[in-house]
C-alpha cells in the first residue's frame, strides 16, 4: 500500500510551490510564463493523482478491515528469467550468465519454506553485521532517534477569529434581531396633532452550551517506559486531532447537538456579478462581497478561505492579466486581498467541477459574528489513565475539550459561494 505520510507531505510541498509561483508572479506584475503554466498544470495533475491514490488506498484498507485480511501480501515469483548475482572482490557484483531452472525454483521455494531457507543463504564473510548473532549480528549497536517528526496539522484559524470566552454553565447570549426605524412626522397644527411613529428594536437570544470533542490512545507500559519520545508525542498528537475536529465544527457545524458553524449563517453576498449568493470566481464577485458587508464592520474585517481556493483566484487573476494590487503579501508571507488580511482554513470548501461542490469565501468581522464558549477554561485536558487497562499492562491517554460556538450577528460576515 502507499505511504500516506509521504503522499500528504508531497501535497503540502505542491501547495507551497504553487503559492510561491503565484506570489512571485503577483509581485512582478506578470502572468505565469508558458513553462510556469505547464509546471503549474503538472502540479495540479500531480495533486489529483495523489488524492486519487489516497482515496483508493483508504477504500482498500476499509474493505480489508471488513473481511479481516492483511493490508499487504508477500509476492514470490517463479520467473525463470529472474537474474542472480554473485559477489566477488571488493563490492563487485557479477551477473551469473546461467542458472538451472531447478535452482531458480528451489531458491524461491526456499523463501516460502523456513525449513530449507538456510540452505540458500549466501555468506560473503565469516563475520558481518547482517549475519546471525553468533556471526557478528549481536555486536552491532542499534539506536532510535529520540525525536518523532509529526505530520503537519492542517490550517486551523477559527479560534483566532471568533470571540472566545469561558463558561461555567450554559449561558444565554442576547443579540439584536431588528433595528429601530425612524419616519417623517407631519407638523402638529390647528388641524390636529401628529405623533411620531414608533418602531421598537427587537431582540433574540441563543444558548451557548458545551460539546465534548476528544479521543484516546492506548499504549503499553513497555512503550511508555522505554520511549520518552512516545510519552511526549501522544498527548501532543491528541491535541492536534482535537483542534482539527473543532475547526470542522466551527466552520461547518449545524448547531444541533454540535457547535454552530460559520457557513450558511451569515449574510448572502449580492451584486451585479453575483446571483443568489454564488458566482464564477473572480475579482468582481469578491468586490460585490465587500460591498455587501456593512461598512461599520470594515475596521476588523478579514477574509476566510481555503488556501487552494485562494490560489485558484490568484491564477485566474494572472491569466486575465489583472495586475492591480488586488492581492498583496506582507513581509512575513501573510496574504491580503483588497488590503484586508486573509485567514486560511483547510475546512473551508473548495470548488470541484464533478461531482459539483461549491467553494466558499467569507468576509467580515468574525469576533462580532460568532462566539466560542470553553467550559471551565480554554485548555485541552489530557488525562493519563493507568488503572483502566492495568491488567493488560496498558495506559490510556485521553484528551478532550468542551466547547460550543454560536452565531450572534449574521450581518457581520458575508458569504460568497463560487460555482466555477
């Protein structure tokens, strides 16, 4: 099966390469060259191939679990044309010109039969690292690197955008649902009196609760005692997993039995280049999105989008030879669009042609739009349970955080869906 760690690492490298290409083109106010376009397209294709491989591998693993078969099987060939090599001199390999069919069959048969395996081992030295314990193997020291490189966590930004508070119980959050309205009043005179019109503001309330998101890892006492790196790595990896799952709910959550997400709860973008909140990705629909937001929220406004969708915009801009400074980059590499900071989240949807999936862009003041409540405090709690599975010599490492998110002022954030 494929190595998913390597594949995901390569995906991250490709996205970084594409971002650098587009940033360079934007800074130089030039379109991608013909060779760069070809390279970008090649990277796109490689991304699709990697994702296809990952999806297929995941499906195969899932099906093998259902039928309880190994993920991989050893393959032994009886090919008569297999090449055999003999070692001679100092690291000099010589291909054996002729090998009897009986030897070929016997050699591969020995790989399947432990009883005859040793008869076909070739020893090039009396003592060596690869020999038996008696032949030198016991003398070779083995050491494992004490560090464990962790797979990169996906981009998570919701906690840095929403207002975050701590709660000790479920609390009611009031907000204004309707505005006071004024009207023209006719002058009172001898013909009669005219009163001021009255349109009072209206209010609503939502409940900020707490939903538990977490997970556990079970490890043997031997592993935890012998590997300090594992004892440190497991709690950190649990925390990363919790942050990723929370991000999914803070962006996409339904609000029913789970946090309420950003998507589908804000104001719908409108304008000349937008139809029913959706449009083909381009600068004009994004300008309409900015225009839809009440100017009062501009001071703290930010964009939120998937990085792949942002790169798609950059490519469209360059292809259309639009060299105005729509997209800029700060010295630290952070992006801006129309001067407003851009935040990235891997949980924001990206456009897919088939089967059709819309991309989404959010713009506005997220701290006014949404409130996150953390029960007790904002720390992720990690508990080490050494008694639960003690009879099996195992320790359970448990991590969780109780949180909720509710949308208060829908007008504070505008949503644009990109359908092409």
